[in-house]
């Protein structure tokens, strides 16, 4: 791998996750010299053990509150408190390393929420400056490049596609037929969940071994199509791309002429360094990219880099979370469904509630229902069962409840990826008075779920539970209504054609800074009713194609 | 039933504790065995069989847990002091039922005179106990995978 630390490269990318990696891969293949600055460590397969304590309950993925807090203020608690909420993953590959890898596309109507719904009090949703058709070829590209498994035409609500998935769907747990039974009874349409996980050998990587520890864990066989496994090694092979871990960017530097000239960062010894570059792409997550820009002040940009509009950090959105579960007595299940099965994936999703018939003519936006088996993590399971009671269970009652959970019932659960309207009470700023262990002002995040999304979350809860009840569940649990899936974050540098109402142009280039791009979830004016990792990657490929052309033509630093 | 140190097999003795002092260890064992009792339901393992105290002792010695040291020691001292005050018996040597009555009050924040915030102390110690019972044996608890075997789950940590 080259060492570009002493030279001006063509492109410096901050962040190696879903946004940064497709850019690094495509631009290096196109012949550009690329440095990727990644804040966290470069894990390898040997680090990916199934140890709940080490991996999930300590700080493998995100900083501690002592090292680097977020300040979080919610509607329930008006004081901004130090928190670990709002991080995705600080490591090479970012959140794609530990994701559950649910890869659905946005739907065409997701690109024009303002046109569809008009003004909604308190909400700041806007149309996208592109349409589904502009992104569709890049959805194809992601699926083919990294390996996504699924079956086209299984879902009557799926957006248009010209080809099938490159890989067939994953194997499924026999309890999937319970969902099918419930769906059939109600005239609904469960389909195999598309996953960024290999069901067959693909491009030199091995397929899934069904280890049952997927979400929250790294994949020890490289079957999960993280950017760490699927893109970055190939970027490095070009010999044009250097990935520099443990490098925390703290300022994007600009010249008097108003162009960016590089990125200042702390290396692993906390020494300040400068990586010079002709083009800078910030891909650090919607929250942290906004933080970096807001901390990059200069006389030309007193309110933060590229922030003449005042919009950097505003219009932050997440995914509205609805979660529920249901218990099935073993006697109600077919014989193959009773034992703990080799395959832990349930693999059933439903988009019948992408729009809610209860709210026709109003704000009818729902989302995607993802039916799952509860996670295998034993400590988490004990806490989850404990916290169903008020006050939480402990002692012999908790042990009895857990014995029942493991031996007498099977539980199925669902999570909904619901639209999250950007709104006036959800945004990120920086707080100069609170600094991390390196001395960098931290992100201060305020969040509130819009009442329209909260209302629809309640409806989605009942719709999804009805499927489980129709399938024979004898007991249901309403776990979360109007919650927030923090790892799905968007909007803080929204794109658009008008510099007064957007930070980036339709190719994610800052309106005010011709050689600055922001390429993660920050660009999205609305979140859609799906998890957005696939969309962030597709957009990154789209921007990469455009930027590669500009670099070739020598116009990358021109207005 | 008096809580007692974990049965030591000649070939598998319980590791020496290094965070808890001798009397603290007695209180800690009594706390964990009340939170996750052995043999209730009958035949089931609990904190004692699983050696939860070994896990907690080891974890509290990790650098990121140093800030909990005062809190944990004060909370254990509170348990002892309040048990003697209210029930005229030491927590470490009390039967299970009065220990659980006291812990219930801690959980609900209904103790008078505790130095630590009682509900927070309960939640932290219960959280550590659950980790020590259900976590991988390599961390010191879930001895011989007794919890995983009882649940019938295979967890492979390669």
C-alpha cells in the first residue's frame, strides 16, 4: 500500500464506510491517487469473534463517553447529556462491518415527499433533485459489485428493476412459514429479505456459514458484504489508494481563494498532521460530517465550511423505529419449527404498509416491516425479557421467564424502518465548551420524532402484530413505538439545486466550495421507508462516476 | 441457607479475588446469589455455580471500570449497614428471603440512608451479574458454560 502522507493526492476521503468506500474504490480504479482517513482501527477477520461482552458490551465499535461524547437532548429530557447515541462505527468499513445487512431500495415516491404531501407543520421535508431512475443503475451496481442476495418479483411493492439479484436469497429458518401463514390469512405479501450477505461464493469470497451472530458482529468469513471485505481490498490492490486508520480528521483546510486544500487530522499518537489534496470528500456519517464542517471555520466561512446557507447540521433525520414481538407455544408450531435451527435468519419482509390505508389523503407514510428472530445474544436476551415487566424482573422470576423463553416458546419479532420527517427540532450543532479527549468540540444533537411519524408508528405496530396474531401467536409485546434507529442518519448537508435551501448540488458537491463533496447519508433530504445503507452506497457510486469524469477532464477544482 | 463460596473442585479452584476484600467478597457473593439464585427453579444454576463474583472482580479491575470502584464499595457497605439496621443480621450471612427484600427496596429506590443512589446501584450490579452469568467463560463467569447449557444454547466463540 502506498504512503501518500507527504504529497498532495487527487482525493482525500474522510471515513471508510458506506459513503467513503465506493468513492475510494472507483476513483482509485480510475487512476486517481486517494487517501482515506479513517478515525478507527483496521480490524481483520481474526478480530471478529462471537463474544457478546468484548464485541457488543465494551467499546469495539464506538468511542466511550469519556473519550468522545455526543451531547444528546431528547424531548423526554430537555438537558443535553453526554451519550454514546449517534455513533455508527469508528473502524475501517464503518457501520457496514457490523450491520444486519438489510438492503432494500428506496421507492420512486420517496424522492418527491414535498410534492406528494405538501407542507406539514413543523416538518422540513423537500423533494430530491434526482429521481429513482437516476439512482437505479447504481443500485444495480452496488448489488453486483459487493454481492447482494435476494429474489426479484417476490415483493409486489418493490421499485422497478431491470435484472434479478446477482445471488439467490439466503437460507431461512422454518419459522419463516409462520409469517407466510399470517400474511396469507390477511391477504398480505411477505417476501424474502434482500441481504448484503453472500448466499454463494462470489468474487473470491466465501458464502455465509449461518453462524447466527450477524448483526452487531463482524463477519469472520467475509460473507457479509461490508466495504471492508468487498471494496477496500480491491481499492488497495490498485496501488493508488492508501487507507490510513487511527487518523481523526478535525479540520478541512481552505485557501484564500475559497478552495479546500487538505484535511488536518490527529494520528494515533495525537500528533496533528496535514493531508494535502486537490479534492476532499467528507464521509463521516451525517452527524460527524456536519461536526467536521462546523468545526472548519475560517474568515471566509465563519459559520463553518460550506455553511453560508446556515443549513449544515439542520434537517437531520433518522429512521422511525417500531418494534414488537410475539410468542408461539411449541404445540402451535409444526415439528420442524420447534427446535433451535441451524439457520437463524427468518428472512421475511413486508411492504404492504409502505403507505397506510388508514391515512389515505393525509400523511400516509409508513415503512418496511422486517420480521426477524430475536438476536442470539444471551445477556441481551436476559435484559430484554427482564425489562418487559415493571419493575424489571430479576431473581427466580427472571430465570423462570428465561427458561420458558428458551424451552417452551418460540418468539418472532419485527422492526419497522419508518420514514422520519426532518423537522425543526432535530439537528446537530457543535458545542465549543465541550471537547473530546483530543480537544475537538463535540457534536450536540437534538432529536424529536415528528408527531405524524409517531402516529404512523402506532398504526404500524398494530398492523405488524396482526400478522403474528393471525399466524397463531398466543401473546404479543409492544416493545417500541415512535423510537429512533440512530445508526440510520441523514440530511445534515442536504442536496438540491438551490444554494439557499441546500448545502450540496445534485452531485453532492458543496455549492460554495467547488472541490468539496459530502458523500454519506448527509445528502438525503428525506429518509424513506427503508434502511438507507444501500442508498448511501449507490449514491456514492453515482458521485464517483461524476467526480472521476471531472478529475479526468481537469475540472475538479473549477467552479 | 447460608451463601458460601463456590464449590472448589480440586482441579478447578476458583481464582483468587483481587478487587473485593475478604468481607466485601462475602457481601458480593451474597448479593449475586440473591440476584441469580442457584437451584430456583430446582436444578438450575445460579450466580454461585457460575462464579459470577469472579467475573465481576475481574471486570472491575479493567481500566475503564476504575471510576466505579468507590460506587461499588460504598454500595456493598450500604447493603451491610442497612441490613444490620433493619434486620439485625449481616447481609453476607442472611438467608435468601430477607436479602431479596432488601434488594427489592434498592431496586425501587425505597431505601432510607443509603450513600449510593440505590436504584442505580441495583441496576449496575444486576447488569454485571447478568454479564457474569450469561457471558463467555473466558471473562471469568458462566463457569463451565453452566448458563448456556441450562438454556440449551450453543454459543461458539472461535
